[in-house]
C-alpha cells in the first residue's frame, strides 16, 4: 500500500503572529480535507510527522529527521504540507528537495496553499 507522510510545523515565531491558520490543528485539518477530496490519495496509508515550536530555517527538527529517514528508507510515496514554508524556510534547500531529491526518490510532493503538486 502506498504511504503518505503529512508534515506539520509551528515555530515559536508563528506563536507571536497569532495566526490561527498556521496552527498544528488547522494544518492537520487542511491536509486531511485535501486527502479526502482527492480520490487518488484516499486509499493511501497516512503517517503524520510534526514539529511544534521549531524554526523552519534548518532541517534539524525531530519530526523532519524522522520524515527524511522515511525518505531514505523508501517508506514514503507522497509528502503533503500546508505550504512550502512549513517544510522549509530555506528556499535553496527547499529547491534541492523539490528538483533533485524527491524526483530521484520517486516521491510526490504537495504544498496545498502554494497550489504545488509535483505530479502535475
């Protein structure tokens, strides 16, 4: 069975903005709603990785490290985030994953609010 990894992140900086749209609960709802509205995703098994209180400026986050281990072990087929900034705020590193690592590993990447799906 194919595996989706959803990744959720909220940084300490986000807490000061008081933007409920970035909350872990809201990110989870947006991603789960997206999955349920796409027939090709509904039958996939979902695993959740979460970093609450971590900056997106580097990849040294516990949930991110677990996700990247899944990638290396080829245990994930699709990664879904609310938007690219939840995955990484380092746009050079983000580009490396989008353009090199994920395509090489055969991983579909979806950033919902950015209207990005690597399959399309």
